[in-house]
C-alpha cells in the first residue's frame, strides 16, 4: 500500500515537472519572439536616427545659407540708408542753389522730382524688405520645402537693390553736372556775388 502511494506521488510529480517544463519552453519561445521583435525595433530606431541626423545636418546647412543671405541683405540695407542720407544732404544743398539759379531752375525741378520718386520707391523697397524678413522668420519651420524659393527671392531682392543704387548714383551725378554747367554759364564770380547778396539781404 505504501508502495502504491509512493508510485502515485512520483507519477504526479513527474506530471507536474513535464507541465512546468512545457510552460518553460513556451516562455522561452515567447522570450525569443520578443527578443526578435526588440532587435527589429532597435534596427528600425537606428535607421530612423540616421535619417534624423541627415535631416538635421541638411537643416543646419540651409540655416547657415539663410543667415549668410540675411547678413548680406542687412549690409545692403545699411548701404542704402547711407546713400539715402547722402542724397538728402545733396538735395538740401540743391534747394539752396535753386533759388539763385533761374536759368537752370526748370531742369533742377525735374531732377528733384525724380529724386523724390526714387526716394519713395526706396522707402517702399525698405518696407518690402522688412515684410520679407518677417515672412522668413515665419517660414523657418518649413525650411526644407520653401528654402529654395526663399533663396531665389533673396537673390532677386539683392539684384534689384543694386540696380536702384546705380540708378540713383547716375541721377545724382547728372544733377552735379547740371550744377557745374550752370556755374559755368553764370560765371563763378556772379554766383558768389548773388550768394553774398543773399547773405546780406
């Protein structure tokens, strides 16, 4: 009787061991599958990280180019402001000469009007540059899509500013030539006499 109980106990123990071993094998198989998925996820993460690093590098290069273009625009804007200031000083001197140069008055009035129109266009261009700069700040978040268009616009603006600068220099030179011609017509001595009369009178 004791032998039968012992045998039954051993059989039940073996059965429990087999069931435990089966569960362990299932757990090991599940662990292997999980490990395989993890390895796939890690590989996918590495690929994504590599793509992200490439995108970040591309963004940095684009940002560097944009900073260079913005810096160039600021320098051009500063030069334009200097030119506008110089034109205003020249315009003030011309206004003083216009009152004593009746023969050249008609030409000077036309030139002064042209200068005012050019000055108005410059103010509009400066305003347009400020608006473009504001749009650039808003467009930074989508650099990859709009970067090429922005660079084209910046290059176009820089070219227009250079052309306007040359045009204004040409007009100012014409005004100076006209003034010299008028002085030659009236004679430097007569111009000095009129200037002296204006100061005394």
